[in-house]
C-alpha cells in the first residue's frame, strides 16, 4: 500500500501551484490586454471603421432610392499633405475626408474654421494658420521657401 501512495502526484506541492497559476494567468492576461487595446483604439477613433465593398450594378436596399449625401469628387491631383509641418497621417486622412486634397485647397481653407473642425474631431494642434503659409508655398512649387518656412517654425518651437 505504501507503493500506491508514493506514485500519486502531490497536488499540494509549490511546483503544482506554480503551474496552476501560470495556466490561469495566461488567459486572464490576454483578456485584460485585449480590453486595454480596444479602449486605446476607441480613443484614437478606430472604433467605427468598417470596410464597405461596392459592386458595380448592385444597389443596396437602403441606397437604391437615395442619392449619396455629397457627390463624389474626382481629384486628378492629390498632394501629400504630410509634407506640411504639423500634418501627420491621421490629420491628412481627415483633411481628405472633408475635401482638402491639394496644397491649393489647404491654402484657401479658413484657418479658424479648420481649427474648430479638427478640435471637434479630437485633433489637438498648435496652429493650422501655419499650414496655410506652407501650403501656399508648396502650391506655388517654391520648395526652398517651404523649407525655409519649416526651419523658421522649427526654430520657434512650433
């Protein structure tokens, strides 16, 4: 009988508790990490991203009788707005979504209105008015002037 009791695993050993803790901690850690990642993405505006595929000749039920809210704009030229100091990828994408596709579009925009729109959509900026000068120079093709304006802004801490 003493041989039978010695061959059974000891469920109360510290080593067994360590493995049990590891097995339980792994799924809990994955769930907590997923929750924090999801909250972070929601704060950055990625919560409502949906991919829609439109097939030619196939109308959706809810769009059959209703024209689009804004007509699609076909820009033959779309400038890389991230060349402007202070505009990153997310801001550039937002500017494209509100119809600002070129340096000329940006130069013509009202800085106060643009700042208000960007702030309401969660973009905290220094001063969109600085973008207008840079956009005018880029639209004119004055790349040396653009570089000088960006160097001035950098030296002033903007």
